[in-house]
């Protein structure tokens, strides 16, 4: 794997200013792209047509057997092996070197109960939220700074697209047929954040998922949407926490007795909390303690049967019902630039598995 | 000789699609008189009162006995042991209400699997999910599998309206469960 990063907004355009164009035949490329559209493989955007040599380059990045099954969707009777995943990753525009990350992301995704259940078919139309940690971020040229939710960077853009194409093509989940999203969300199959570990005051996110600091790893859950909290107005960290809490609390997103949100904090907010002596757990506990509504507030939205208690009854008029109860329901991630105090509340569909998956590259045999 | 463009679906496709063995359809009784009816309630809002009312009407009309069961997970087909129990305990099964992407597909899938186990099934879905129910039936080897529909939505209906809907769909449900020929084409009757 090379350490050269030529991706992203700053990448230089190839020099084609002189002489007859020596590049590939665009007419042939267009025919190949249209062929992929005609076969129904595309998510709407052009695909990279995949040849055997390109597939071989992908398969050469992993020790896994091309026939190994890496995920199954029992209800539709489909599964996906390493080879098919590689074809979809290549089609999505990934480089071969990204494939170990795609495999880790897909494994992490299939650990989500909601993904194995009906998530991809759901009217809620969720998207994977992919979080990347460790040295692989720099090695492959992930964006770890400003514009964390994209666009502009090839690994961040193509890896989640690869996952979406696997679901479409290998699992056969097509919109309006087995995929029944009412509205879906902007950015479905496009959400891949590389944590800003360098400016985070806390441990890398993958460590919360059980993978040691310094090891490349991917964590995935499903999200229904996200909303920003722009608070650059106060030096008081508790004011900022209250502001975030208000967004977490939004009634419209609440459909079950418990919910789950990822807090993707910008470095400025994270550092403000850390400077006040708060750990991730303290931020999580704040939300667990304070987020919720009274029975009456639920009733006012016609949701009196949402705050269901373990005994089967519902929160009474003045009874405060908490919507979060464990740290796992409030994953905390640090991403973006340290240039404004803008964080994101990411609404999770279901609940994060709580586990991260190490990125496993091909074993290199030393030559003597 | 140029390289071929590789197929990303992982399936061998032909112009007619992948051939699947046809799933068998259970033989129907001549009538529901005195039959054991299994209600498989998928936990979606209003599914229980809807199926309760369908069951009550069948008790009145045919003297059936009811067994009620809640789906383990509305989003996916029932596990094998539950299917076995349903097949043992019931002469016919009614399942619903499929009013979402995964649960409408799961209702059809349960239907196809139970049919193969010898139990006639009437799955009830809302009419917004006909494409996904049809796609799931085809995936399960039962293209054209018949189910009953009711207008979407069901979840927000009042109790009275739920009962009204149950009464409206009853003839279609019965037609799906007995020897065909006596009642109008099932799965199509909902206006």
C-alpha cells in the first residue's frame, strides 16, 4: 500500500494541454458505462466497468478466498462473497488498496441487527454511517479534516458507495421493489467519516469498539439522518451540552421507547468539553441523564404509546421518560476541521453493535 | 479480444432470470367450517385489533377456533420451529398487517413457506406494498402468489375504522383460504 495521497481537492489535473490526446478512448468508455446502466447495476451515477485484471488487483489485496461468503440476507435468499464484493467496490470507483477497508466496513455493517433484519428494505431508508480509524486514514488518503461528511475525497466517497452497490447488486435490494424507503435521506451510501484523531482530545472511536489505539479499524452503524448544532456563542460548555441535548431530544425522530444518536463532535466542541474535564463518558452520561420528555409531551404529538415502560405501561402525564440509557446508545466521534464550533447529531437506526472491525491487509511474505 | 465487463450480482442471469423450483401451494379445504385458524400478528400498529376482528368474524361465520401468535420479528420471516408449530396447530393461517417495506415482504415469505408446509395462508398487506410483496414471492419461488390487500395506511386508523377494514377484507381472506371458484378473484378485490 502506498503512502502517497494524490486524492482530493488539491490533486493536480493531468497535463493534457499539448499534442493530440494520448488518453483512453472516451467513446469506448462511454459505451462501457452505458452497458452497466442498461444492466441495472447503477445507483444512478456512472460506474467503473470492471474487467478481470481490475478484479484481480482487488483480490490481491486480501488473504481471503474469493469464494468466502462475507454476508447473507436470509429473508431474500441472497449472499455475497469476496469476489462479488470486489467487483462492486471496483465499480464504485474504489482503488484496489481500499478493498480491505470495504471488507471491514461490510463485516461491521452486517454486525448490525437492523442491517440483517429489514433495514435495507425499510420505509425509513437508512444509510450506513462508516467511521474509519487508524493509520489507514493517511495511507489511503481519507479526508480527516474539514468537510468530514464530504464530498471531495475518493476513499470517503467510494467506500460507502461500494457498500450500497453490494446491497443493490448482490442482495438484489432495488428501490421501489424490495427497497421501500419513503424518502430516504440525502447521502445514503455516502457517509464515511475518518475520525480526526489528531485533534481529538479523547481515545479513537474504534477503541470504544474494542480495537486498540493505533490499529486501523472500521465501525459502522445505520443512520436515518443528521442535524447540525452550530454553537460558537459561549465559553460555557454546559450551554453547549444543553444545545446538543435539545437537538437529540427532537420528538419527530422518536418512535420507540429508546433511541440512539451518534454525536459527531467538531474538534472545537470536543476540546472545550475535554478542557472542562469531561471524558466521552461524561458527555454520554449528560445525554442519558437529561434527554427525554414527559408523558404529556409525547401525548401532545400523538405518541403517548412511545414511552412504554418495562412493565408495559406508558409514562404518565408528568412522568419524565428517558430516551437513552446506555453509553452504547450515544457513540461519540470527533470529526471535521477546527475552524468553527459546529457538531452533528446523527440519528441512529436501531443501535450500534458496539464493535469495531480491524482492517486486515494481505500478509506480506518477506523475501530473503 | 477485449476483456468482458464483469457482472456484480453474484448470480448467473439469463434473459428469463434465474430459474427457481416452484414453491408448492397448499391444498385448500372446501370451507372454513370448524377449522383451526392461526392468526400470526406482526406487531405493527393496529395489526392486533385488525386480526382480532378478522378472527372474531370468522368465529361468528364459520365457528372456527383461533390460535393467536405474535411474530418473533416483523421484519423477517419466521424461524423454522415457529413455522412447524403453526403448521401443526392450524388448518389455515392469516398473517398481517404488512404495512412497511420489510414486514410486507416478510408476510408474503411466511405465506410461501407455510404453504410449502401444507397450510393455506392469507397474508394481508396494505396496497402501498404490492411491488415488494410480489418481488418477495417471486424470490421465494412463488411468482404470482396471491394475498389480500387493504388500503394504506392502517396504523393511524381509529378502532372503528380498523373493524370496518377487517370486515371489508374478510371475503378476500376467505377466498384465499378455501377451494377457489366460489368467490371473486382474491388479492384484487380491494378498491
